């Protein structure tokens, strides 16, 4: 039986300018590039799924002066571009639980949130260096826990991609244009994939387990689909994929 064909719309929830050294592990300082905090609106004929939710409030000290968000870049405004109210979203996949991917969960009062169990366990007790990334209140989020790869809906599935964080997961989406892969922060920018053919993609500078990270990068590469990075503003060149 054929899968549903989904469309994928990138939603921009904040922007920043980052140096390439903040995207590539062990890279020296180099050119700056435009970065976006993104969510992804998946739609089929009869179903809607949101992937990630961005920041909540932007008043944390470590965010001020780093990220910018216009009134048009709230999650409510971005969903409104597609005539969808935040109360209508019933299913969200959090690729991981860093603050810029899940702190907007509380804007979606009727949603259930799919996350890897391993990710939440670490989010509650991270190593000191990772505490700022997990500085978010998740106590009211209604999680559905996964323990590995899983089907989310007809034509949408997640696979585990640990390394950047212990429970990172990528979202695989079947579309009329073939398989699309929402990589989360496992592949944050297109530059991470600019390597000789057959080589491992280049990891980012924030990780928990570098060996797992490389294994996850190879897994995503070998799927053969179209990869949409988790933070690259270039994905906004299209309103809807494919």
C-alpha cells in the first residue's frame, strides 16, 4: 500500500549570524553565515505534524544579543501563514530537547510530544557543560516516549541519531519528491555535508559522544534522501518542500 505523500514547510522562529567555527568541529574562525531557529510543518491530505518548536521566551541572558525574533517569527504567526492555530496542533516531534528545539512546546496546549526516552533522562541530569542547552522547563509537556526507531504516522518515521545529544532523532518524511530527512542538529548546516563523496559528514562542535555522532552522520548519509539541516537559513529559500 502506498504511503501518504507529505509536504514540509520550514517555519522560522528566530535568526542569528554565526561563524563557521560554530558549525564545524575544530574549524578555525572563518566566514559568517545566516542561521535560523526552525520548526517544520508536515502536512498530508488529512494530518498535520509539527517538528520542533523553537524558543519560548527570548529573555534569557545567554540569548539576548545572539538571536533575534520579529513579531512575524512567533510560532503562532508562522502557523498562521498556513491558517493553522496553535491550539489545532495535536502531534509534535522534538528532535531533541535543547532549548531552541523544545522551549516553544508550551505554546501548543493540545499537543502530545514524541521524544526519545534517553533524551529526556539526560535533559533532567546533563553534564555541567550541557546545562545551558537544557535550560528549559519541561514539567508540563505531555511526552510520548520512544526507545529507538519508530513509525509516527503513515509516511513519517523517526530514527535515532545520537551523538549531538544522547537521544537525538531525525524525522524521515515520504513526499512526492522522494524521501526527505529532517536532521535536527545532527546536521545543522549544509556546510556539514560539504565533504568528498563517500566521506563522513563533518560534525558540529557540540556533542556528547563523538563516536556515536559519526555513526549517526553515516547513517543519515547512507539513507540517500534529501537532507534538510536543522539550522541553515538557506532552507527558507523554499516555502514548501518538495
